[in-house]
């Protein structure tokens, strides 16, 4: 098997894959494959109930939050948030910290006004921009906790009276945070949760009650989706089941322990890059992400050569996003310190050959 540092779909724990593979052949002695179980029966209901309870437990949020498993990816959430909570004539605040944040702003403009309360666009998103004073009349404030493409991550979050909405796609379950600071969190599964095809939304009931601010198709209305417990239409049963398996794995590891391990992994890789004669880190040190480590070669001739060398040495998924180039190693929960050490060894070996 290759060691996969892709930003998503990303590496999942081996034991999760083993259990998922078994469930495809037969789910829990039912005589059915997990791919065949009915989505409105007791079997799937039990999967959903356990997954919802685990999400609340791991994020340490109570019953005042609804847990939804939706389709349409992060991109649909860019639109659903303003559709549901930004009325015409109102303004929503956005922190523009990277490509996905900017895409979320673009999507919101169809529904109301947007105010960019902080942006690091002019500095090529090398750091998390600093905000000063969040206007209290905003419909909500949206931020992207971890910027997958630029490798930056929030260390602290704005204090504000307006509902706080966070795209946590590339970091949910990777660190301990006061998640109840947030009124709505969303995260695509294909990074730290499970396979592509499902998006987790955790929303405070108080915010849910404020929407929808316009007439919406039922499938885009958080209230309706919540009333139907994520089963308005046929949900992606298998993706949710795999997410449950991974949530059990995360609980077994412990988020505190995962956070410590994620810190060690990132420190090891950043140290290697900082000491490298060939490579340098892209993000400002104070904003560096523990999830996506973005780096470049001083000399372009090494970019293709290193990708090729890495693959020959069993490492894949380290090509930077097509919009920025360079390299990106994603260190989500399922990547171990030993995996990172293997990547470091390959970097060192390449340096020895090239210099
Ligand atoms: N938000 C973030 C932070 C992301 O990294 C991504 C995808 N990499 C998205 C949103 C978009 O997700 P999707 O492709 O599932 O729509």
C-alpha cells in the first residue's frame, strides 16, 4: 500500500477500512450487505443514533445542537448557510482566509450583502488575517477554521454576539476546542471523518429556529432536514456507516491524544522543512496548520523530481493544490507519527541525492 498524504479523500485508519470491507460482504450477521440495508429501518436508525451521539460526545456539545448528515459537499454548505440565514437586505460577515473562504463569500452574495471583516488575500493567504470588531448587526460571521490549500489554521476565534459559523472541513475532530462557541459547524467527511459523499452539519437549535429566512426547497431547508433526522431523501448509508466506524476509532484514541499526536507530527515535518536546503514552508509560522503542511522547492526543477521520487518511495498525495502548486502533506488523524517519519526519511534521502 502507498502512504497517502492527500488532502481528501484522505487516509482512513486501517481498522476502519477492514470493518467497512467486512460490512460490504455482510453487515452485522443480518444476511445483508451494508449497501443493501433499508434507510428507514431500525438497522440504519441505530447507525444514525450512535453517530449523532458520538458527534455530540466528541465535540462536547449537548442536546441543544442538531446533528445532520447531508449531501452536496462543502460547496452546498457555502450556499445553504446564506439561503437559510441571510435575508435579503441583511449583511453577513466573512473572514477571507483562503480559497474556500472566498468561495463561500461568492456563494453568499446571491442571497444578501457580505462584509469581509478580515482578509489575507493580498498576502497570498500566508496567514490568518486579524479582525477588529465584529459589527453586531451581522446576520452571522463565517470563518474557515483550517485552510486546506494554504496550510493555515485559526489559533483563536472571534468573540462576537452574532452567530458564529465555521467550515471545519479539514480539521474537525483533530483538536480540542470550545465547540459550543459555534452556532453552526460543517465539515465534509472525506478528510477527517469518512469517505466522500456526506457532510456533517452541527447546528444550534436556537439558530435553526431563526431560519429559513426565505422559501426554500425542502432539501435545502435545515429545519426540514432536521425534522426528518437526515432522512428526508435516501441518505448515503455507507458513507455514514464508515463515518461511524471512524468516530468510534476517534473516541478510542481520544481527541486530546490525537491533538497531541497531530502537534508532534506537524512539528516534525515543519522542522524538517525549515532545516532543508531545498524546501521552504509557505505559511507564516504563527498561522501554520497542523493538518495541511504546505511547502515549496526553492528551485522549480525539484518540484516534479521530488513528486516522482516520493512516489517511487511509496508516498503519494503530496502535490499542492492545482491553484498554488508546490507540495502539501495532509496529516489528518489517521496519519501516524511513523508515517510522517517515513515522509521525512524520503525528504532527507532526496536532499542527499540532490545536493
Ligand atoms: N471547505 C474546505 C475547507 C475544503 O478543504 C473543501 C475541499 N477540499 C471544501 C470546503 C469543499 O468541499 P467539497 O469538494 O466537498 O464541496
